[in-house]
C-alpha cells in the first residue's frame, strides 16, 4: 500500500473514531457498554475511538450499537456540514467566529471572516482578521485536531505569508505592520484539551507567547509592537471578558476543566441556545 493511501486510511480512521466517540459520549455510555452491545471486546471500541485502522465489520458493529448508520454517518460531522450539498455550515466553527467578531468590533477597526489571500504561489483563507492602522490580528479557529500535522502546517503557512500578503493589499509601507498577533483559538472541549496535553511541546512551539496581545485587542487597547503567536481556549457560548475566563493561556491547559466533551456536545449546546 502506498504512503498516500495509508495516510488517507489513517485520516478516515481518526474521523470515524471521533464520530463514534462523540455519539458514545452524547449517550453517556462507557466503552464497556458499547462493547457489550456490539459483541466486541472493550479494547476494540477503545482502538476504534483512538483512530486505529480496524475492519469494516468492527466499525459497523460499533456504529449499529450506537444507533448510527455507517453508510451515511461515519464521517467527520464538520466535513459533512461543510458539504454544499447539505446546505449547512460548520456550526461550532461559525459560532466561534461570530463570538470573536462581536468582541473585536470597534469604530475604525476592520473585521473580516473567512478572508482569502494570496502570496505569490501560496493561497489560503484566514478564519478571522482584524486590522486597525498598522496593527493586524489573525485568529485561526480549531474545533478539533484530526490531523495535527496538517493543522500545524496550515497555521505556520499563515504565520509566514498572511501578514505580507495583507500588507501589500492594504498598501502598508516598507515598514509593514507595527504589530502582528497570531492566535490559535481552540474549542474548550475534553477532546481538544486531550490533544493539547498530549502534544504540549508541539503547541508550545507553534504558540510560544501568552495571549496578552489578544486581550489588548479585545479591550480596545493598542497592542505592543512585534509579532506574537498564542493559543487560547474558547467557549462559543460565553462572551469574552466574562468571569468564566473565555481566554486562557497554554500554560493553564493542565489545570483546565473542559466545558464540553467534544464537538457534538458543543454543537448541541449551541443549537439549544438558539
């Protein structure tokens, strides 16, 4: 099997495992309960949720035990939502962008969502941008990390090319931006916190700075000069600046209690709040 095919299978296994885990947690079942219903060993359910590549029979038996239809729903919920044939969107991701936009909107400040940009041969889209004068804020929202390598590559590419591309577009002079604030905003879920704890060194390399610059943007203060990159946990149902600490730093990750079990629970909470 080619490396590309194996990578594709691995990604499918991770997405299937996340979907199965979301449904099990939504039902508040243990892995033992699912294993008993599926007629499998608990270790098989654990391996499936962990993203191991299993037989189609194992996936089907677990899915049926959870009340899922494998032919239709063993897919990443975000990918399914983003499919234009469904006429819908990534619900949680969109809610995070809405929360940030409300917190950052100020007279004289521009806020843009899903903004396209191109730097020579590299093109991409930024989840959220804000700029005022010669200060730039870039926020990348993450509801999950099905493939950390892909997420890191995407974020690093934006750190490398985004500011220059936008400076050219905005006609910023030779000095460029006075400050550039990059932020990776992660859903405050047990699923995401587990990845942050497991790959702590990776995230510290991607986001080595405290979120002080983002806090300045939210407060309407002038950010300090320079380029920073930070990580924050975000609850899309809680406004910035509340007592429930919507913004926190990577250093606090080991002490955080999750607000949601995973993507599915966050999506359901947002739907109920509508």
